C-alpha cells in the first residue's frame, strides 16, 4: 500500500475524479484507493488537499516526494484471560475506551455510571429543555457516554498518537460515517453519537462487561497501605484489583469525597466566559467566501496579558443548558449531524489562573448561582456583543437558539476590571479576523464547564501518587479536554495495565 500526500482537488469536482488524478500522477492504473486525510485550503481559491492510501502493482517503483510505503498497524491488544477485576467509575470517553480495551485484553470489567442509559437520559434532558425540570443525576453532564453525548462529538485533537486510528475504527465499526477518518474537522453529531455509544455499550455487554447504570460511586475503599480494594455505591459494595475513575469535569461530589479520603489533588488553571452566536451565513462568507456548502468553523485566539480563545465551536448548532446542579446556569454548545440550524455558536473564554481562587469548583459554582439569581429562572444571560463593547443593554438583534429563553444582562459586570479590558481587546481582534463578529453577534452565558479545575496527580504508572491501584483518567481528573484526548487517556491506562500483566 502506498501513502500519497498532497493530492489536490478543486471545489465542485467529484471525489471520484481522485482516481484519474492519481493515475495521471503515477502514470499507471491503480487498483483501489482510500482517503486517509482531507483538508481545505481556503487561502486564495479554495481547494481540497488529500492524503490517499493507494493499492498499485510494484509499489517501490513509485516512492519519492509525497509518496511512501504504508502498512496499517494492528492496534488490538493480545487477548488472554487475566485474573484481575477492573472497576471503571464514570462512563464518558475515557471510561468507554478503557473498558473497551481492557475487555479486549481479557480483564474482568465492571462499569459504574451515576447517570442513566441514553434512551432514559434523553427523556430527562428533553424534559429539562422543554419544561425546566432538572434531574441532578441524569442530565447533559451525567449518563451513558458522558458530557460528550450532548455535544456535536468533535473528533479533533492536537495530540499525535497512533491510537487515534484505533478510536476512529471503533466508532466506524459501530455506525459512524467512515469520513471521520479523514475529515479535517471530523464530527459525528449529537444525534448520531448517541446511537453509536449505545451500540458500543451493547457490544461490551455481549462480551461480558458488567454495567451498573444509575449507580453512583460514593466512597473508595482502601487498606492500611492505601491500596484500593473496592468501592461503595448507593446500592452496595464491590471489590476490585484496580479502580479507574473517569468521573467527568462536573463531578464535584466525587472530588470532595476523594479529598476527604486523602487522595492527592491539586488546583489547575481554568477558563470562563460566554457563548457567541452568529448567522452561519456570516461565518461561511468570511471563512470560504460561501464556496463550501458545509457549515464552516473557526478557531480564534488572542494573546494578551491573558489568553482569550474560542472553544468548542459548533457550526449550524444550538446553545444548550448544561447544568447538573439546581438553581444554577451553565451554557454549552452542540450540533446535530446535519449542522443545519443556520446559527453558529462558540464559547469565548479567558484564562483564570489557579492563584486567583481558593477552590475551583466553588469559584465556578458561585458564577453559576449568580447567573440564576439574576435570571430568577433557567433562562440564560444574554447581550448583543456590540452593546457589551459600549456598555449598553438593548433587545437582542436575533433570538438565541438556547431552548429555555434568555434574559438581558450586562456582561460588563461579569468580569474583573483587568479581565474585562482583555476580553474586549480580544473581541476587537476577532472582529478584524471575521468582520461583523461584533456588530452581528450576540452573547449567551455563562460558560463555566470548559475544563476541570483540579488534577488528581498520578505517577509514571498512571496511578495516584498516594493511593495504589487508583487510576485517575480523563477530563475530571485533569488529563483531557475533549472526546479524543479523554479516550486516548483511557487507552493509555488500559495499556499500562495490560503491560503489567504481560510481565507477570
């Protein structure tokens, strides 16, 4: 198999033409080809750039610039019955992929998840979106699949790791479009990722993984040497040899329990801000002059005394209520697979350093409660971006997609004085990059759950530095920031355990 890079295709041409382009370039018929990567170059006249896997006779004959030999590595672990039980507490991306890989390798795996399975969870979330009745156990944050289940399931990461292909192959095996392998900004869509995660769970059940949904870990159990031997839940006690915790960024109660048990936990930097919404047509026109039919994304960064950046940009998406605690307001964004809402949204966040707060969870919850106290409901806070810049407060220039409605609020009150100046300078910079960003946008918030405010410190074996056989993983432990990075973290821990038992 050959890997052929830098294959260009003009917009509007059918991808079937790639074969003709390949054969012209190689001067020989190709047996087959597969897209490995596709990106859009929109600097001048937009065109797509591909990396292709090509099957052709006499491969060595064609090696040269942008052409190399390619052999896909088998990344599945060796299977053998291993006399060890692993409990996975939390079934977000880190928990899913740790459980999947440990099961493949022959460990006995038990999964505990505070929330419900997706079908029941969807009903609870829909009730909240329509009626404002919040379940603190089953919501956007907690349940099968974790918080990523109610996002547009972005599969992008800056991490370079061979196990990215392993993750994508599992998604595709359970129903994802094969295009996620090569799209530059791959996403699945919240509607489709739910079905895929259900299929992954069903597969693991068939393979013998024991699931406990709607069963929250309340206490970790360890001996006099601080070695984990099990957990206590709201329904009973369970023993294990290894405990993997992927509790998510909103699991404040679990973190408090771990602190009380003496597990070493440290503060880390966070970010706060709001969601911005614009007509998708504005973003499309500014990004690719409207030449690309699919909804366009953007990533914006401002480097001042503090960093300000866009986060979790959702083309053709909606802003959603993402609370897990009553009488608070938290916003997030998501997109369905079609990305057809005609509205683009993204978080705009400013860094908050760990020295600026005593307890990160309390700091964030105070903001979330303040928002609720102002709104006197679950309606989000909102303001025109132009009004924010001038200190005015007028009716929104268009309605937010946030399903529970909004109430006007002057975000000039939201930030500390120095941070306020930095955010406004950042917005001016973003407006230079995307003209109309200020005058044609609205802001909805607050956004407080972009990352976890703590890190459960671990050693080179991925175990807690002071609690043996406790493996913190994913975003809630401070080691991830999205579906892919958290999934990779779960795989790293599974691999560490597999390696331990290979050496026994």
